[in-house]
C-alpha cells in the first residue's frame, strides 16, 4: 500500500491540490522549525551536561513560543546609513526559497506539491537563492562586519555548491532520474546511502557548510564579526533570519532523507511517519556535529572545499559512473562493501594530503 501513488490532482482538481499541499508545506515548515529549535536546545544541553529550557511550559516546551513573542515585542531598529528597502527585503528573500524547496519533496508516493522531472536541479537552484538574501542583509546594513559576513556566505556557497552538486550527480546516475519521487522509488531494494556512502558524507558536509551550520558557522562568527550579516537586525526581521537558519537545516534533512535514506519508504508505519522519522534523525546528526566539532577558520573553510571535498566528489562520481556502466539494470549488493572500503581509503588518504597553515590569518 505504501507504493500506491496519489493521483497528481489529489484531492480533486489542480487548485485543491495546490491549496492543500501549500498549506501542508507551510504548516510542516513552521511547526517543525519550532520543534527542532526545542530539540536542539534540549539535546545540546544533555550533551554539554546542563539543563536547557525547562521553565516555560511543561519540560520547557513553550520556550520557542515565548521567544517568538519576545522578538515580536522588540523595537525594529534600522541603521540610519542603511539601504532601507534592501534591508527590509533581505529576510523575505532569504526565507522564501527555503520554503519553496519543499514543493518537490515527497511526503509519500505522489504526495507532493509538484513532481518535477528536474526536481534535484530545482532544489539546488532554489536553495542557492537564500544566499542572495543574506548578502543583501550584509550589504544594506552599512556595517563592515555585516558586509564581511555576507561576503563569506557568497564565498561558501560558490565553493561548497560544486562538491554538493557532484555528490548529487552520483545519486542521479544510480536512480536514472532527477525527480525526487522517482529517486525514492528507485530505493525500494537498496537505500542509496549504502550505494553512495562517500556521496552521502560529501553532500552532508557541503550542505552544512552552505546553510551555516557549525563547525562552518563563520557567517555569524561572534569571535570575529559580532553577529555577522544580521548584526544590524532586530525584532521580527531578526526572527526571520533565525527562522531561515532552522528551516534550511530542516530542508537539508528532508533532502538527505529523500535521496539517501529511502524517503517515505519503510515497513509497518505510514509513509509520512517514516519520512518524518528520517528527517528528525538527520537533524539530530547535525546537532551531534555541532556539539562535537570546534569552529574552523575562514581559510580552513575555503581550503576544505577545494582541496578535500572537490577532488573526493570527482572520484566518487567517476566510480559511480563506472558501476552504472557495468550494472545498468541495478547495482548488486556485492558493490556495497566495496564502496564503503573505497570511501574509507579515500578519506584516510586525503586526510594525509589536506594541510592548512596554522599561522595567524588576517582577513
């Protein structure tokens, strides 16, 4: 029953389909953002031997609501030297593309707003637009720290988009489709994380760097740039950037769950519940990395993309292309241990080649 697809106009006609899934996507994003904010605070507190939110509501569950009310009541301060219109538009430009990503992410077989035959390309192109909003915020603030934070975002996007796309191409080669729904259906026998272990690690790392997750959160490095690109933002506009950060993490978790973990597929439980479990699991992995890894420097951030991830992504793509050429119908299980062994060897060897100077770096 899980493989039975919903008709493309469900629940009856184009406009009802559009209305239902638009409301579903917005409710899912906003509701899950509040849930993952609370989850990250509690999990980080547990990992760092502290309490976390535990006062507002039972077990601190209403802390995110209290924070939302607080920022709504704060004064909206706009710098006198800023570009007022661009300063106002920046949070909207950053937030809209993140929500648009979920238009092609299937919650079940056929349960998505639009099953595009170029779904992966749409996700990559749309998600990159968020960096325009961040750069608009940095440039329009009239603050050198904000401008540097925006410039760092553009540099990170340009650098890490290349290994991310190359890692995604490995999945496209194996699935034979750019549609996210078809990629999930192609994982009925083998989830692609087993066929593409190195591709999964490359995609996860590059995506975390693009969305400013620790240890790559140099866009708002408090030790160098005060608060980075949103230094001059307050009130609701600051809350929008805060919302964007967690919505991007949610979007990355959803895309990884879709293209590497089999999406909504799974035994016994409803498809949408399997999808939700995998999304939450990937977000918890991000929290684990944030609690474990120290922040890197800006030169290390750039060098890691070009000296480490980029060549590994090229090698992974070549290996995947060779496997697809040898087994065009379906890749056999015997390839899985070989791919894991190759990934381990490449990571160990590249860690020997990857060197970054440890002297003082002036920015």
